């Protein structure tokens, strides 16, 4: 039988097959092969003896939280209290792209901005839309539609409004608001397990959120290649492997100078590559 791991506590894996749940152990061969089953894995099980027999190929995986086969990460981006951080947003976008996962950006707390601040943030939102990202505000009614049939992980700094957003999307969750994780009604996490919860026709990872925000395993060229708008101009640069920093006749730098590429994006790129944030 083939099912999906939706929960792990210690060495017990809850596997959902159709509408039935099986609590399974992993076969010893996985340990010998240095493979650990993850929440999100599609697996073959021995339903009589409750063993995981085989882990099917993964399309991606994350370390923190330990989840596989993720369809999207929703980056919850506060614009006020805490203030908007282009550095954090661009760092998350780059890492999520590198891990072959679709990022979705959701801006929160726009109601706290004055007229001039709203104009500035909307220009930023429009830029990210223009380069190809799905961008929402937390009050967009069609935001509910993105979760169906998908595995979703949330990202964002504390206080960005992850719990408030989920309450708005599904008022049956009754999440605490404040300095808490998005533990889907369970308050602060006291265990280290990960679980997939059915919400809005899809599965949302019940974790404190995506916390692996370093560039581990990425080369400088990987950072460059995952600033997605840069790729449009790479073949026009003088050098094939242009890093868009010190090279002459660099089209990316030209596009920054004429404001086609958002200046804050380019400045963050320089910080990530030049300051050793790897």
C-alpha cells in the first residue's frame, strides 16, 4: 500500500492511506542507508506489520522544518511592527527557489501604514509580481484558493502575522495571537515533531515555521542564479558567468541603474555574495 507520512513523533510515523491512518516504524535498512523518513514522504508500507518498506522519490525537502515534497512556502511579510525587511524577504526567496519550491509572498499589516507608506509598499509588491512571484495581501479573498491539493509551509519573522493570517483563512483553527508558533490551536510547541494538518483542502505543515534561513549548501553562483530577474539578462552580459558585481558591460548593473531592477534587491544580492553570508 502507498500512503503519505503526515506526522512523526520519535520513531513513530503516521501514514495516511486514503482515509485510514497507520502508525508505522521505519525498517532498519533505512538507518543502514543513512536515510530518514520525513513528514511529506510518499511511502510503501506493510499495513499488517506496520512497517515502512520503501520511500518513494522526493521532489524536494527542507531541514528545518523536516518536511518533503513541499509545493509552496508562503512568506508572511509584515510591513509594520515589525517593519518590512527586504533583506529577509530576498534571503527566503533565494533559498526557497534553490530548494525547488514555489514561493508565495503575503504582505500583512498594510492597515497600519499611512498613505505615503502604502504607496511605497505597493510599488514593492508590484515589482515582485512583475518579476514572476505570486503576491498577496492578507486581506485578499482569493488567497484561500492557493492551498487546495498542496503541501504548504509558512515562513516569516515572529510577529509577522502568521497566526492571524491562518485564523482569517480558516476561523475554525482558533489560533492564539501573539508571540506563538503557528501550531494550529496547540499554543507554543513543546515537542519537536512535525505534522501535516488538513486546511482549506490542502495540507499545512504544523511547525513553528521555516527557520533554516542560511545559504548552507549554496555556492555564490547559486545565489546569483536564484535572483530570478537577473537570469533574463545573463546572456547579454559580456562574460558568460558574470556575477554582476565588478564586471564591465554588465546588463544587470545597467538595469539597476535605470531602475528596471529594484535597487534593494541588488543591494541584498551584494550583501549575500560579498559578505560571506553562506
